[in-house]
């Protein structure tokens, strides 16, 4: 077989973060090549480079032995690369044919050649062996069918290298089998595929070779036949750059329960979860992206509706129906996405810190006491260590670490004693991470209780007093003390169906 | 070494006027102020009566109704919303006030009912937007039709006249040496400014426009704030209705057609971002004045009314093009 795609020494940095360095990847015609790594290992960044969305800082990409540079997505498509994204790129109100030919409609005298396009689309689906109603708007089709349309769309563009980014994440087992059948058809036709999945069984079922990434670096490549699950997990988790974590204080056996969540069901018929949180404790929420961690905390806070839930704070049953209600009960959140959910980026540090405690600066007449607002803001900034020219600096100009501290400061001027940190160090450099970790520990030492949602295993292991592991919306295991180890967490987060069958 | 000093020096050596102007340009009300001055200077040269005291007070009185409606509209647009119902709500509130007074109800109660009705319509808009999550443009388009229709039903399509003379005071009278509409306008602007710039509620208005999700997640009661914001918009429309009724000495069910668009124009000319988060009431007042000066000046110069609307449209486009937010890369 011949290498149809070759990546050598790919490196990519973003401000403050080295996302990838020295990545090699070789894919042959008719090969299904698995790309494996934890959340944040660099898989998505690599695929974005391969599809021309990002440009690499170093390294080269060759297709059929010719070195190419992709200035944008269209260059990659022209080179024969097709991508089936995690979030589909179909237009929901158009049908399959219209979606497949979107932007390159066939026409004659300015009019659409509908029959010709329809015939070709029908031919594509015949080749894939799937039945699609060509007249139905794609939003009315199943997730699997939409995915097949995505694949057909890539093939209609003569893709010879197909990237499938977690295609099975949203499929039922039967649909996944159907997808694999299609992949085998394409394999026979000589299409090369890069398959990203967290489900090990799938990789062993369908793939020929595996490339493992970790922390943005190339770890190894091997044929599926020569490896096993334990070895792969070891390669993914590995021994990594030491991030220093503050020491975990000994757990006090008589710590008060501050938060108890029971019978939490996000939607009718969905999994039911329960968890609790002690004073002075950090409870880690571990799991894959999409395993329901953020949705769970949002539902507890009342930021998203829940089908059913029972919440007790300090032993008292409470109804939380909005973040404002949660705040009144002493619960605050530092959201996952600082720029879109955490901060008003064009506003100043002062505005962002005081936004939810303006009531404290109100004089008798209901007017704002600016002087008091300023002194408190300065005090808050000092407490969390925001580095900025002044409190009138707009937060958009701050580094990720300082932005996170601004969001944190907002909650410290309250009676809030329960904080949710959702991905607290995403996009933050190593030094600032250490500062955030130290802040979290100083808070727990003062009696705060913290729920930390994180996709970074070292962070979960290094910071959590207990870890709730999520898989497909369910808390499958709560780990304590010595059981909190990377391999153990990964096993519960991924190796789904295996121990349920046992 | 020496070259870097030259750069620094030349930067510091920026003419003081230019440096001053650059600092001013950071305020969203800067461009409408410049626009107002430019247009006024042009008009002053084109017509010798333009700058007379009586004409200036005339302009102020003419803009007062649009400027009053634009107060509520500023709050709404600052949150990234829009309120199309204000013109129709003003007409309805005006006819109801006129009807109640003509029917013999106590004047004070009638005016209170008028303001309450405007407020109620605004709150209804706010409830649909804030609690049902419906898009403001659709909600207020619908309530615009409802308010207009109710006004026509209430009056049977005819103006309500025969009002007592005291109501005239609101349109043409004077207080403390100021014409009443101007005094009401200034008072409402002063109160609204305090509300927007000096209270927590005002800060939430900006914050919701800046990033609604972040504001909600930080524990601000965003739906309640939105409800009040639309209620305020209905209220200022009703205040405008009182002035209008005083000026016309009647309740006109067909009054105020297109006033919502004038108010939006004033707000946007005043430098408030249509996407929300940035803007000021002072800018809105300047924007309303700019529109008023254009109307008045073009009339005085004797421009054909058909041409006037074209000129106004072109000037709005031009002004917003010049003052638009430049999103430079980096």
C-alpha cells in the first residue's frame, strides 16, 4: 500500500499555549487509521490543520507525495480531504440533495439541473448502501442519516481522505454498525479514513492502525493487531509534564454536608444522578466531553431546566430555578467558556467584578456608591491577584488566567460558599494554572466547597478530594483517595459497555 | 535607540487638538455632537433666522416628543432589543387620556391612567420577550398592531376633541421660563440618566446588552430587568402622549405613525450600538436634536418635502457609516 497522506513534524501554538509539536501521521489508501488521545491531546487541532482551518507553524503536509499548503478549508477540499464534523454542517431546512450540492449547484442557463443532481445523490447513497428520503428536510432525518449525508457530501467532492471526528458519539449501537459497514465499503474503494473515537471497542473492531497523541505530542503509531486496551490507555495517560498542585489537606471525617443533590434527571427517561459535597472539599467531575458534566451543574444551579431534582443546601431543601436564585442560596459558577458565558468582554474589570453584587454598593436612595464599589473592587482584585494596569482596564485585554481571576472575584464578595469551577484552567498557561489551583485550595481552607468540572486528567487527579466519573450522562463511579488515578478514571469514563455486560 | 526616541517624541508631539479629539472620540456621544454642530453651522449659513431664539426654542419643542419616546428606546436598544410599538402605544394612550378627560374624569386621574396604560403595554411586551423568550421585533410588531387597533376601536376612528384648556399647558404652556414640552423632556432625561448611570438597574441594562448569558450566569435577574426595561419604554411613550395631546388639544387615533422609526433613528444616530451594550442617553438627545435641526433647517431653506426625506435618509446612512464601530484586527 502507498501513503496517500503524510504529516511530518507538525507544530502549532496559540497565544500562551503550545497546542501541538512534532506530530507525525501517515495514512495509506484504503486504511482506517485511528487517532487516539485524551480530551485536549491535540486531535481536534490536528484535524483543523489537516482541513485548512488552522495553518501549522512548522512541519509539512503531503498528499500523494506532493507537499501542499492549505490556506483555507477550500484548499484542503481541493486536495481530496473531506471532513465529517462533530457538529454537522448541514442546513436543516434543505433536503439531502440540496445540502450535498450547496454552493456548487449544477445549472444550465442559470437554472438548477435538479434531476442531474438528484441522480448523482441517489447514486452516492446506493454506493454507500443507505436509504435516504431525498425530499425530506434533513432536520427531520435521524442523526445517523444526517451523518451519512455528510459523508456523501464529502464523497461528492471526490474526497479520498475522509476525517471522521467522533462519528459514533451520537449514534445508537445499531447505527454505529451501519456506519462501520459504510466505512468498509469506502475502504474497499481505496478511501483513506482517519477515525477519532473514545470507544476502544470500536477502534479494535474497525481500524487498521492507531496513532496516539498526548499533550500535543506524538506518542506512537502501531497496528491494532499488535496492541491491547491496557497498553493504549497507558500511552494516552502516560507520565506527563509535572504540573505542581498544592498539597491536599487531610480530609476531616466530620465535615458538614453543604450540598446534596438527589434524583437529578435532566430529561424525561434520562439517567438519574445524585451527588453530595462537603465543606472544604473539592469534588471533581471527570468524563469525556459530552458526558453530561456541564449539563449537570447547570441543571443544579437552575441555569438550565431539569426534569426532576431535589437539592438541599446545608440540609435545607431549596428550589433553584435560576442562577439568581442559586446566588441567593450561596451557589456561584465560573462557566466553562469565559468569553461567551463568564465575562462581558468589552466591559471593565470593575464592571465585571461588581455585576452581581451591585446591591452591596447601594446607598439609601438606591443609587450606586461608586467610591465603595471602587475600594471593594480593588480589595477583590488584590485578594485573587489580578494583574492589570487598573480596574478600568477592559477584560478583553487580559490574559486567560487574569480573566478567570476576575470571574472568581465576582463571587468572593458574597455569602457564596459553594462554587462550581467549569474547566477552570482551559486556555491558561502553566504559571497561571498554579495560581488558580492555589486560590482554589485557599478557598477550601476557608470553608468553601468546590465542584470542579475538568477534562484534564492531571488536574482532576491533582486537585480533587473525590471524583465523580461521568459516562453518557450518568455518574458511573465516585472515586476517593487512593483510587483517584488517571488509568482508573479513564477506564470508567470510556470502557462503557464492557463492565455493564459482565 | 535614537530612532525609537524619535518615534516616541513624534507620538507625544501629536498636536494637542488632535490628541484631545482622539480622547473625545472614545465617547459614544462624540459623533452625534460633531454632526449636530456641523449641520447647525450649515443651516446657520443657509438661513439667517435659523439661529434666532424663537427658532431654537421651536426646534426643541418639535423634537421633544421624539426625544421622549427615544428615552425608553435607548434602554431597549442598549439591551440589544427593539420596540416597534411605541408610536401606536403613544396614540392609544393619548386617545384614552383625551376620552377620559372629555368624559369628565378628573384630569389627574386621566393622565395617570394614560401613563399606566403605556406602562402596561410595555410590561406586556417585556413579559413576552423576557419570560416567553420571543424575539422583541415580533412581539412589538404585534403589539403595535394591537395598540393601533384598540385606539381606532376606542375612538371609532375619529379624533376626540372638546378638551379643557388646561391640557393645552402640556403642549404649549411654559414653566420656569421654559416651554412645558422642553421642561418635561429635560426632566425625563435627567431622571432616566440617573437611572441608567447611577443605579444597579442601569448597570444591568448595559450588561445585558454586553453579554446576556454572562450576566444571567453571574446571578442577575435578567428577565425581571428586561420586563422593567420594556415597561419603561411604554411609559416614556405615554409621557410623549401627554405632550402630544396638549399640543393637538385632541386625542388622535392615527397619530404617531412611524414615530418608532424616528426614535430608533435618534438612538442609533446618538451612537448607541444596535447590538446593545454601548451607548448613552446624552447621545440619544443629541441624535434627536440632529434630526430636529435637519427637519427644521430643510424647511427653512425651502427644500421640497419629498426631497427632505431622501436627504434625511442619506444623512443617517452617512452619519452611522462615519461613526460605526471600527473592529480593527488585533
